C-alpha cells in the first residue's frame, strides 16, 4: 500500500516520516517548494525531538520521497492523507478551509483509480461530507474515490511517540472498504494494541474539537480559580495540587499560569463555537467563549504583574522574557502567549530581551522589534524584571543565585508555575506567580 501525505507541516511531515519508518512507501506533497527541498535533503524545517533522526532513517530506506507535483501524488498513492493547515480566518472566528479545499481540488483530477482520501486536518463538522461530494465530482475515478476522516491528536514535543503509539485512533468512514483500508494503513500501530474507534464522518470530525475544547476548558478552569485566589489571598498552586488527588479530576492540564496558545487550541475552540452557532446550537458550547476570555485575561494579568514589579510603569525598564514558543520542546510560535506578553510590554515602552532554546528564528521573524539574547542569563543581564513565559526544563534548571548575580534587580514573575518559589526567595528574589499570594 502506497501513501501520500499532502501538507508537510508539523503534522504532515511527522506523519509521512513515521509511516515510512513503519514500512510504507510514502510520498510527501506540499505547495511550499522550499519546505519540500529541505525535507528531501534530510533537513527538518521545524524543531521536534527525535524526528530529525527518523527523517534520515526514512530517506535512507528509500521509502520516503517528497514532491510538489499533485499528478505524481495521484498516480502514486492508494491512500492520500490530507494534513494541510486550517488556521483561523482573518477577521472571523471561523476556520479557514481554503487550504483543505485547494489540496483536494488539486489532487482530485489525478485520481484515476480506486483510492481513499483521508482527512487528518482539524475541520468544522460537515466539512468531510462536502469534500466527499467534491471528490466524486472532480475525480476521474468518480464513486471509486472515497473519503474518510482520521483526526489527529499528536502533541508537538511528543509528536513521534504520539504518532507511533497514540492513545487511540479514530476512523470516520462511510464503507467497510474504507475501514479496511485504514486498518491496513495503521496495521503496525494497531498491532501494538492501540484502541480504534470506528464511526461516521461527522462524529470523527467532532471528536477532535470536542477533545481540544475539553483540554482548553480544564486549563481555563484552573486559571479561573487563579483569578479568585488573587482576590482572596489563596494559593492556586496548592488548590490545584489538592484537586489533583481526586482521580475523577486528575492533575494533567490543571497547571495554573499563562494559559494556552499555539496553532490548535485557541483557533479550534473559536472555530467550534462559530460552527455551532451556524448549526443553531451555539448555546450548547457558548461556554467556549468564556474559556477563551479567561485564557486571554491571563496574558493581560501577566503583563500587569511585570508592571507592578516595576513600580507601576515599564517604560524604559528592561524585561528579560524567558521563552517564546507556545510550549516547551517546540519552536512553534503561533498564537504564543509568551510572545504576546513580550510584544505587549514592548509596546508599553519596555526594553524586552527574549531568549528561547528553540524558537529564536521564528520569534525574530515575527517580532523583529524585540531584542534577543543568546542564553537565559544573557537575557537577564541588567534586567529590572525576569518573566518566565514558556516552561522549558532549561529554565527550571536555572541557578537562582547565578541569575541574581547578573540581573539588575532580583525580581521574577513565574508565568508558568515552573520554579520553586522557596529557593528563588532564598536567593534574594522577589518571586511572583499568577494566583499565588505575595510573600514579603
Ligand atoms: P502547518 O502550517 O505546520 O502545515 C501545513 C502545511 O500545509 C504547510 O507546509 C503548507 O505549506 C501546506 N499546504 C498549504 N496548502 C497546501 C495545499 N493546497 N497543498 C499542499 N500543501 C499545502 O500546520 P500543522 O500544525 O501541521 O497543522 C495541520 C493541520 O493539523 C491543522 O488542521 C491542525 O489544526 C491539525 N493538527 C495539528 C497538530 C499540531 O500539533 N500541529 C495536532 C493535531 C492536529
């Protein structure tokens, strides 16, 4: 069975590489010729632990190739995975489906024999049925081209493990043949005992946005508690720990702080709320607007804490921003809370010096107005305030006394509850964290 993977970004490149390592012949397809050139040369265009080694291995095996040619893709593949982006539409909460539509429209005229097209991108419910009709209309093989949906749950930073051994697979299908093809395409994964849920197209589309909505809700829930803690002198860190002992609640995604960002959660909950409104069931998920609002307020509150520590105004003050990526172990800066906070402080007149272990190039491109350092200590040099914005392990390992020796003022805002307040205070730091009481 030969596979094509259309769209070779974070999701598609990972999927293509892992499927080739698992033994399939794979052709990766993208409209971005520079990206395809890099991948073909063995260079991963983004940071993902463990993936560069697998790219080399897959290329050496001869089973992985890349192209920008959709005709080649149509002729090559038995199963075509669609992994293109579905960002937020400019000026709207809706998902922008132009890339998905363009990919299917470009592939379809080259589908001359029986084939399965499998959507992996995150889309508003109802998209799959529309694309199935489009394929039937445009593909020379007509009814012999089927569409299935296989939503993707990988996490950047854990993308290889999540692809090789996901928590579950979801197959949205309209025929036994499509299910059988998907089972064959994922045979090496299923052989490890990974559970699979076979369902219809709309349910498969919904599983993804329902999962992301749940995760976003859990994060905003504890951050809402942080807001209440701030008004009462209670400690949200202790509150979260105490809640987590309840197995029905659990501690994962219950870490208070600066909140979620990235290329998925924020745009997915907005697109879901928007789609539900279109379907006349907006009220059912209206709470997602509040989840989004709580999340945005954490960014504003982090800026407030920095201002507070600077004595009420930041103009001309030096702020060390530790972190730029939306999460650790990634170079992805899409809707990154860290850069949002850094850019806001810059607009308020602060001199913001950013350091991130992996996302410096992306951050520089998106925010050339900010200053950049070569290490966390370099960023903290002469700083009036240090603010930790992405919880990289490298920042957890900082020696508080070493940073105190270079900082202008030993004041830190721990935007991710990543540090041990006692050891920072013992080294002379004024330590503040969202939802935690002030200790004089
Ligand atoms: P990305 O922006 O990194 O990659 C998208 C790729 O699609 C780019 O390389 C782009 O050049 C390519 N592309 C655009 N139009 C194309 C076309 N017409 N034909 C071929 N290629 C085209 O995005 P991503 O993070 O990989 O996300 C892709 C999809 O997967 C989105 O729907 C996202 O919500 C979903 N998803 C992402 C993750 C994640 O962790 N990144 C996890 C689960 C689901």
